[in-house]
């Protein structure tokens, strides 16, 4: 199981999301999930099971399954709610 945080350049905001995702996974007790970050070009089918991105980037990811769209990249509550929902759909938690 892999989660990929995606932003335009693959540096700042995707790395920040990666750290937040790891924290949320610890909070909900989900173990054994690999988390990484990437630019939009690295978000390809098969690169991850779940892709997390801001609304602006997510609109360019319609070719992918498992995209979680965030309205606010800094809102950990939103991230937790949407990530839990995505993991439940995949029967991971």
C-alpha cells in the first residue's frame, strides 16, 4: 500500500503533505503504509494506491484512481477525514 502526496513541483507542499499524512496514519493506527511525495509528472497509474493533492492539482489527475482532493493543504482535520475515507474504501482500515 502506497500513498503519494502530489504538488506542482514535487518539493514544498507535497513534502509538507507527506509529513502530515504520516502523522495522521500514526493517529489512526494505520501501519505498513508507504508514503512519498512527487511532482505532478510522477503521479502515474501504478505509482501509488492513493494520491493526495490540492484541488488545483487534482483537477489534472482525472486519469488516476484513488485521488484525494484537499480544499486546504494545511487543514489536518480535512486530511484525516478524507484519508480515513479513502483507506476504508480500500479496506485498509
